[in-house]
C-alpha cells in the first residue's frame, strides 16, 4: 500500500525526471515547497517506493528513476493536466477554422502542430474506409501504353492506380475487364474487395477475358490497400531521436524499420477513450523505452479515426494528454460540421 506522502514523492520524482532525464535524489526533493520533509524521511520513502517496484536505482548515481510500474501508477492516479497548455488552444482552433472545408488538410496540419507543441512524434489514422461501399470502378486511358483505374466509394472517397497496358492487349479488351470487375465488386465494402479478387471465382471471371489477370488483379489489390495507407498521417518522426532514450544506433534503426513496415498502425489503441501504453505494453523492441498515448475520435457509428503521440516513457504526460484530447474533440466536430 502506497501512502499519501509516498504518492507526493513519486509524483515529484517523475516530474523532475521528465524535465532533465537525470536520476533524482533526496536533496533535490527537499527544495520543493510541497515536500516539507526531512532528508531522512524522503530517503526512507524512496527506498520503500523502490522496494514496491515504483522506482529503480541506477548504477551511476545514488538517485532514483521511475520504473515502468511507477509510470503506470502515475498516469492512472497522479497525473494532473497542465493548465498552461490552454495557451496553445488558439493555435489549434486556427487550424480547424482555416481548414473546416478541407478535412484531410486539417488532420495533417493538426498532427504537425501536435508534434511541434510536444516535440514528440505525432500520428493520426483518418476516418476508416473499410466500411465504404464501392459504387463505381472506371477505366481512363492516358495513352496507348498506360491507363488509370478509378475506384469511387459511397462516401465520396476516390482512389486511383496507374496500370501499364501490355502491348498485346487492346484498350477495348481492358475496358471489358474493368466492366467485369465493376459488376463483381459494386456495392461490396472495401474490406472485402481484396479477398474477393483473390478468390478462384474472381480469377476465372477475369481469365475468361484475357491472360493478364494476375497483373491487373495486383494493381487493384494495391489500390484497395492504398485506401488504408493514405489515411495515415505522421509528423515529427525524428523528434524522438533527440531524446537520451534513443542514443543508440540499434534503437534508431529499429524505430525507422518499424515505421517503414507501418507497424505503428497496429499499435494504436482502438478502445474508447484515452489509451496510454507504456514500454512493454507495446511489445516491440524499438518501443521498449517509449510511451504511446492515443485517443479515438468518432464521426458516426461506422466511421472513426485515432490520433496518437509517441515519445519516451519520460514523457510530459500533463502536457500531452490535454493537447491530444483537445485536438480529438475538434476533429470530431470538424467531421460533423
């Protein structure tokens, strides 16, 4: 059982450590007006907090640093929202007022601003399009060698994929294939599209017209994949590299490779409300010293997105939490307007 005094001490240690990344000793704590206790008392409670697993002792200093358990207890029970963050709200308001008719631009600019205000990596997954229904597939010849396939959904989303026309194929034949695919996929949801194309039935339908079905099918599958990929917004990727937690080439390399594989998308929480995932919660080696804070914004029963901030476990939680909550609230209003 952690006492009220120990809670104050744990909160102070985490907030001091967040600022300078240096182990915190009892001497530093005695200088805080709300910790009016003797050095001996502070040392005793710090030892107790270490024994309980909330603090860790480093090899290079007599001070303590927060453990993963300590951070979790802090965000669940002790963190308070920094009131000075309110001063940044007009900057956020300006982004949404300026882009109220350009929603994707608003998301992109809001994520850039969030990254700049926190100095961490910020990301967003825009409204999910998996439940969009395909309304039309069009074929537009650009030349004798190249064409564009357009896929239009019931929500007005449009995706295109360039396609090289084989020399042996006539444009009319390709048009006929597109018509077959349009009939096959119309009124199907995007989440089903790739699976349908990969079924034996779909292959036979296309093969009946021309032998280049595999190449064409891959173009379509790539177009459907891009619906999801184009909904990812990322800013401030290199911000984390300025943190001492990323002072090794191993961590940097692992982090960059994870971004290339878009594994961050898998890590973003989909639960309702604020989600804070610390260190081992993320289950990836490059993220062992990181925290991800995410929050969903809901547009309708079928459409929602998520924004997130990625930084070290030694994150300014009191600043990041109100910022991400405020931006998520504005995003929801933007889509309802």
